[in-house]
């Protein structure tokens, strides 16, 4: 597993903040880093696999990846991410306890991912652009103190949105419902109960999942299970049969067939390759 280091992503070890435009190859390769990362999904959708656990992400989602997390993106759509990198080896000039404000968005806990209304997301993107703007016709970047102020504005926009979320907004309900499915993806889902929990008809529930993920609910759950299984096959020595049962498959033959349909190789071939 690759470890991304400060000296490769910051112009100097004294630099506190940096911005990164994600490369698809970096997204699909599991890695960790020795800096923290605040991520806003600008557009698209996909699976964020963090510490071995898959989480569906879509436009407007926001989460905080710590320097000891390991993760990658298994894309279901075309993800465009806004990545603000935070160097733990140096301090801000004036800000303190920013991690305390960001910890409620911890990516290692799927239920903590935030979601931004489109207008809030666009405003946050504008703040990031200002933070890393280069003065016209010069190599001089935004002053560090000004950058800190903009970063604090960014954090407060995220915090305020989280505290005043419109719980009647359809997209918010969908965000919570997908989070529920992720938390329970290895168990049998009672769709009637899920529909009642989120005040939707079962037909509307199924339609919303298909519109958002591009998959039927059953295929979406299967994808979550398969991605989780793939991580375990690559990174552990647990038997493939045990992994199949751990990840919600009733028998290993069905698991092998489904795995090959999605990834093009069998679980055994995946393990040999790893």
C-alpha cells in the first residue's frame, strides 16, 4: 500500500494547506498519507472504501480523512473531488483546534459523512478557489493569514450546514437511507421496514436508489458486499469461503460467480494476483 507524503504534495514542510485535483489512478489505488484531507464531492458518484469499508458517495457529500486512514475510490460514476490537504507537521498562525471541528465528518464512520445543499457546495468550492488563488501575473499566492481566514470560513460553512440540515429535503433523506444500507449491507435487508423508516413507499425507495446509484437496490447491495470482499481477499489470509459468508453471501459458488461478473476474475485469481 502506497503512503503519500507531505513533501510530495506541499511546496514545503512549513506549508499548512494544499489543494489536490484527484487523478483517477490515485483514486483507484489503496493508499494512506501522512497528512489529513478534507474532501468535498463536487460531482459524480462512486464508492469510497475506507479502512476496508465501502461507503457510497455522491455530489455534495463531505468527509474528513485522517492521516492514519487507508482508502481508495471504487468509481461507479465519474467522481470529481475537491481535496484540501492539511499538514500536521506545522501549525496555523492563528487557528487552533480545527481537527475538533472536522472530527464530526470523520470518514472512518460512514454515519458521519456530511451533505451540502448545492448552493452551499458551490460557495465552499469558491472559498477553496480563493484559498489557493495565485495573484495575476505573479507567482505570489494568497497570504497565509488570509488563507487561514478562508479555511475557517470553509469549516464554518460545513458545520453550519450540518447543524441546520433540511431533514425534509429529498436528497437528505436519500443520504441517510444510503448510509443505513451501508451500515447493514452484510445482513438481509427488509425493504418494507426501510421504506417505513424513511417515510417512503417501497416503489419510491427503489426508484430513488436506482436514480442515484445507477443500480437496482439488490445489485447495489451486492456491489457493496463484493467491494468489501475484494479488500479482504487482497489484504488478509482469511479463507475465501469465510469471506463470502462474512460479506453476506449465502454460498461460495454464488459469491465466485458474482465476483467474476463484476471484476473479471475469480476470488482465487484475485488472491494469487495480490
